[in-house]
C-alpha cells in the first residue's frame, strides 16, 4: 500500500512538473518577443531626434546584424541640371547612404498621391532595389526628386507625409540660373545630336567626353531670358516656402564645388559617420560663361542692370 501511494505521489508530481514546463513555453515566448523589439529602442537617441529615427523591417530581406541600426529618411529636392546627379554619386560613395535616383521620373509612379505614397513607403522600407541599394547596414535612405515631378503639384500631401514619417529634405539648387539654362540647352541638343558616338549622355566620366559635349555652343533666346530666369527663381522660392515646415537643409551646387566642407554638413544632417565622399563624374561646362554660348553679346545686353546681372560674372574656379 505504502509503495503504491509513493508511486502515485511521484506520478502526480512528475505530471505537474511536466505541465508546468509545457505551459511555460508560450509565456516565455510572449515575454521574449517584445524584449527583442524593445532592444532597438536605443536609449541614447535624443528625444528631439526620435521622430527621424526608424528601424525598418524590409519584406524582401533581413537586416541581420544591423536590424537595430537606426535609419533616416531623406529626399533630395532639386531641379534638372543643378548638379544633383553628381551630388547623388557623392552620397552613394558613402557605405551607409543609399540614394535611389530619380524614382519619380517614371510617370505612373507620380500619377496620384496614392501611387506616390506607395512608392515612398517601399523606398523607405528598404524594399526598393536599384544599383544604389546598400541593404542591411543602410543608415540613410532616400531619392532624388525634381520639383516638376509631382512634388509641387501634390505638395500639401507630401509635406504631411514628410512630417508624419520624419523625412528630411535636402534642397539642392544652383545659384547661377544662367549656367543652368545653358546646361539645359546643351543637354536637350544632345538628346537629338548624340555627340558621343551616337549615344545621348547627361553625365560623363572623362575629360575627353566632357570636351566633346562642351563643344556645342547654344544660342540663348535673349528676349525669353528674363522671363525664363524669373520663372525658375519663382519655382525654387515656392518650393522652399511649401516645404519650410519639414526638417531641411539648403545647399547650392556652387558652394559644394567651392567648399567641400559642405559635404560634412550634409553627413551631419543625415547623422551618418563622416567619410570622404567621391564621384567619378567630370564637369562638362568649364571656364568662362562667355565662351560657352554663341551669342554672349545679346545675353550681356539683356541682363546688364537687372536683378540677374551677377549671373554674368565668374562664380567659381575649377
Ligand atoms: C492612381 O493611379 C494609379 C495608376 O495610374 C491607378 O491605378 C489608381 O486607380 C489611381 N488611384 C486614384 C485614387 O486615383
Ligand atoms: C555602416 O556600414 C557598415 C558596413 O556595412 C556597418 O558595419 C556599420 O554599422 C554601418 N553604420 C551605421 C551607422 O549604420
Ligand atoms: C567613343 O569613341 C571614342 C573615340 O572617339 C572611343 O575612345 C570610345 O571608346 C568610344 N566609346 C564607346 C562607348 O564606344
Ligand atoms: C525667341 O522667342 C520668341 C518667343 O517664343 C520668338 O518669337 C522669337 O522668334 C525667338 N527669337 C529667336 C532669335 O529665336
Ligand atoms: C526669390 O527669393 C529671393 C530671396 O528671398 C528674392 O530676392 C527673389 O526676388 C525671389 N524671386 C521671385 C521670382 O520671387
Ligand atoms: C565652408 O563650409 C563650412 C561649412 O558650411 C563653413 O563653416 C565655412 O565657413 C566655409 N568656408 C568658406 C571659405 O566659405
């Protein structure tokens, strides 16, 4: 009888231990899961920085050891022929920056605000693949966005998105809008002329190719000059007004050429570790402006004494 009772007590005891262990598992899981999530909540991020810090969970891959490295979102807001292609190659030479190019040059992506938001969500979730994607250890992800690619048209919703998601804006403009105009004329001429062995190039990697492209000297329509310059200036002013409530930095192409410390400012703005940034791109139009156009005399006459006369003078040396 004693032995039987001993066996029964033993049995009940073993059973209860077993049940405890089986029942224990789910509670352990439930506890450990939020702990893993909470581990990304880096304590040393300043409260003012919190809206701009993200820990994306891409659907297409795993961020592995960098899962808890904070990621910042940015957008380069610019106009064509303002050095943004060159600027983007500089950013992409940084191992932790991924700037995915002119995503909204494709019309369907900017057809309405829902397609824009859908595209942005995918980029910022690191699920957009281009040659610039860095994946796991990306610390700043973004794109290049021209003002005429739906940005001004849908500015209210886009500003709302930027502020809700903590997207930082990098304005990149050119101070000398006359140089920009000449670059546009030459670039659109090359779209048909295709000076480089029959292929159209907007950016080049050798001085030889740059010389060929610069050999074309456009004629600037002097009577349209002032209205055109005013229109671009107005667009640039409006964009800064629209996006002034976002976290932003304003850069000028000429300033970056004259002073590479500006690239330190950009890296600080994006809160990425400081690196030397480099680009293989070669500037196409060099030297004095007067030698780059056919009708310099007309241009001088049109701009002398106006708000735009400073554009006639040299503003950087290479
Ligand atoms: C937005 O554009 C896409 C693609 O053009 C279209 O399929 C969709 O129906 C549009 N949505 C709205 C709300 O207009
Ligand atoms: C930058 O990338 C390197 C290499 O991929 C990685 O080890 C490092 O943690 C990244 N830095 C940040 C701030 O994410
Ligand atoms: C274009 O032509 C030049 C000579 O004018 C040559 O050196 C270069 O390799 C050519 N490039 C391509 C892409 O064919
Ligand atoms: C300049 O543009 C105006 C308006 O489009 C045009 O009437 C005029 O013929 C153009 N002038 C030249 C020299 O092309
Ligand atoms: C753009 O802003 C600048 C600086 O605030 C101002 O001098 C200029 O007149 C403005 N241009 C236009 C076309 O509104
Ligand atoms: C270069 O840029 C840095 C950072 O914006 C600035 O502090 C410095 O004064 C600039 N140097 C010159 C010579 O303009």
